[in-house]
């Protein structure tokens, strides 16, 4: 059926634009959705592109229903349902690919564009980095421009981009006001890999060093810390996250807290105030410097026994909170239950270690002196620090480590020291967290990476309280794996040997990484980290007070409902004359135009009835007499005001008998 070249070219260009935007909306999801979803989307896109230029080759309804059923079956099979972040996003991406196969009108294209926006912004459910934010803004700009092109075909892409950019800039002030004032909701370590025999550095809520034969390294950022005032030296930065109190002979556990007493220090010195920007952890673990004095921000979490912070909800997105910690302190006296828990060891375990402790205790005059002798034993007995230690025997793991392997990382040494102290009647526990941090001059904050995950020991003395002891500091520096420079306390990145052009390139790359991380930190701090506490602080600074926040949500909600009601009423008022103006002659003529449109003849927007009849008669000569008869009768009634009951009945009858899809005898001439 003949169609003008200009219309066909416009339709092809519109489809290509929609396809390109749909690919851009789906592209970020390729990084976190399964490969079969990406492959399915690509196959649907290719099929739609090949069929777009062929008239009449749109897949039948049966084929489209079969594709829909196949998509649902795949999602149910691989995701176990359609509810959830991955399942919902994958289903939407695949269904949009199916929708492309049947898009042949401007309405279909607009629907695909709006659904594509849902798919585009679903990316924030997976990642909220600066890169994703910039990408979403640019693609959203293209989407608005595409809507301009579809609604106004005469506009060029450059003009549409300029118009859409102006619209977005005009909306930015309102968006900023809503971002700053709209009420925030409460919401919004680091687990080991599930691979048996190996893991990625990070924190777990249990510890069994002997079960891990190879520990990998991860330079992924765990969190960033910014101090209010002078920062402690890197060697004093011990970030606690987990306190392991219970030991079953081979594995350390958090266990239930021994005491519910409030976490209050008797006295402290060198107080530090700081803010933490924590990366997503999929757990409730938070980090705090040394011993925190206060709970995290009220909408984030609270302190638990052992002076460890815990989030109120699982941390599934970047979170910011502030704390105040003591660097020198004395902890409260332990209860009898706490003492029993932190002294519990099996009497028959590790006999060689018990014999060694008897010898060292005989040479010591106090528990503190015994501790120093144990640490000197680590220094002088050829112990080495490595991330690839031999596996330990489960029967007597401490004996095996002290007298056979003598190789390990921080968890091996912390476990051995904590067990030895308990066997010597000195209460002890293992603390897991992070040690150190790299100061980023761009922003003046510390970057703490997963590779800096660390474990140390806290020993309890009656006159001192809990005292931190880090046994890895007593390893002979000559017996540390050179590739681990900067990974254990007391060493730094600058200790690595560097020379030549490669060292210069490595330093340049590192400085570029720090600069980019500074931008990401600003993004996390001022945008993603803007929560309830920051909002209340802003309201107090502006003199409004935090009480207005409770009423602000109601005000905005009422305002939005009122605005929608006014828009709906205005729409009814504007559309009502059009409905009233639809007289019987117009209704019959529109039915006539619809029949012609279904046969491939569409009236142009600026085309009058007589011009359209002349063009349609040329394209369909066999229908020319019927087309002219109906059009002339409509013009007589509509424009010459010759309307009568007989003429209207004649027009309705002619339109009803008009069937452009098949040849038939000409209609009788109008009166």
C-alpha cells in the first residue's frame, strides 16, 4: 500500500531514535544483571531493527504473546519471581524489547519513552556513584529532547536539545528546594567470599583463620573518614566494627552481649570528632574510631556492648554519620559474667602452648609483664606475615601455628594471642575492624580500603580496663612479605621501593585516582549523605527550627494534591468545548477518516477535507467516487450550513456502507 517517502523516512528516524535511547537506558544494567538478560534484550533489539524498515512485517499477535510468555517464564525460572530489584528490572528491560516489535505509532513511541525512563532511573537501585549520576542526567536530557521531536516532527534534534535543556534548567530550582526541604525517611563487615578455601579481604562476624588457605586483596573502598580538627596519625587509627567474645576451639564468634550496661567510659583523653561515609555493606555493621563516646547520628544506629556501633537497618546504600571518640581511655569494671565469657577456653586444647605459658609465667611478676614476654616471643621466633599461610590443624590450631607453620596474617596472630591470654587467666577478646587510612589531600579526608581490614586483641587488666594489643606490630620487619608494604600497622605505601619511569607513572595514576575519589567523596557527602540530621541542621541555621520538618511533609502533600486537582479541573474546562463541538456530521466524518486510516490513508494535520479527498482519490482511484461523495456531503453540512435531518441520515448511511478494503459498486450520489 503506497506511503509517502517523507512519512516513511520520518517513521524510520523516529524508531531509530527510540531504539538508541532504549539501549542507553538499559546499558548500565548490563553490569549487574545476568548475561542472559542482556543477550535477550540484544536479540529483541536486532529483530525490531530488522523489521522496522519492512512494511507489513510486524509480528503477529500470537508471536508477541509467545514472546511475552517466554520472557515471564525465564524471569520466574532464573529469579524465582517477578518481585525484587534484579527481577523487576530484568523483566522491564525484556518487556520493552518486546514492545519495540509492535511500535508503529507516535503513541507507542511515547509509551516506550516513558517506560524507558523508569528503566533508566532503576540504575540508582544498584549504584549511586557520581558516574551513574552524570550518566543519568545526560540520558534524561536526550529523552526529553526525543519527546520534543516526536510531538513536534518539524523540530530538528539540535533545537530539541536546546529546548529540553532550557526546560531542565528552569526545573532545577524547584528540584533543589524539594531536595533540601522534603522530609527524609529512615533508611538509608563486609563479608568474606563464599568460595571455600579463599576469601577477599574484609570483615566477617566470625573468624577462623585456619580454614582460609589463601586470602586475596581488595582495593575497594570500605569507608571514608573526615575529622573536625587535627587528625590522629595513621598508626593510631584503629576502626572497630566487630567484637568477638566467644571461642569454640577453632572459630571466634560475636556471641550474645554479656552485659546490657550502658557504654560509658570512666575517664578519657584526646577526644576526636569525625564523620564517616560508609559504603554499602548489606549488613548492620558500622565502624567507629577506637572507643566511641556517643551513638551515631540518631537516624543511623546506636552503640552496643563492646563499644561497637550498629545500624538500625541494613546498610544497602552509602550512609554518612558523625561520631565522637576517645583515643586514650579507661573502660568500666567487668561483671562476673563478662569475665567468665572472656576467660573461657578448653582445658585439654593446645598442650604445647600451655607448657610454653607456664615457662613464661614463671619468669613474669605481673600479667602485664607476661603479655610483654608473649609479644617478644612473636618477635624473636621467626614468625612471618603473609597472606598465603598454610592451613592449620583443627585439633590444636594454636599449637600448630606457634610451633609448626609460624606464618599468617593479622587474624592468626590475634587468635593466638587472645587464646594464650585466656589460658594465662587474663580476660581477652578479638576485635575486627580496619587499621590506618590514606590521607587524600583533595578534600583532607582518610580513605580506608578493604585491604586494610585488621584484627587485634583487647586484654583486660583490673587497674587499666580493656587495653588494645596489636601483635602484628611485633613481627620482625624483615619477615614481612614485601608485596604487603602498607597493609599492616606501622608500614605505609611510601615504604614500597620505587624508581624510574614506571614509578612516576604509578604515582601519577595514584594522584589521579585520589582526585577522582575526592569528587566522589563530595558527591557522597553533599548529595547521597544528605539525610535527616543534615536537614535538621540546615533548618536550624536558617532559623526555621526542626519542628517545621514535621509539618513540611503535610504542606507539600496538600500542595501537590491541590495542584493535581487544579490541573484536572483545567483540563476538563479546556476539553469540554471540544466534546460539545463534536456534532453528528463531525462524528460521521471521523468514522470515515478512521476507515481510510486503517486502509493506509492518513489525513495530514494541516490538510483540509477537500485537499485530502483529492489526494486520497489519486492514491485509491477505485474509491475516488465514494471519497468525493462523502466529502462533498460533509462540506455541505459542516461549512455551507445546509444541515438537515435527511442530509445527516444520508451521510451516516454512506459512511456505514463505505468499506475501503474491498471493491464494490459506487455509492449513490448525494442529493
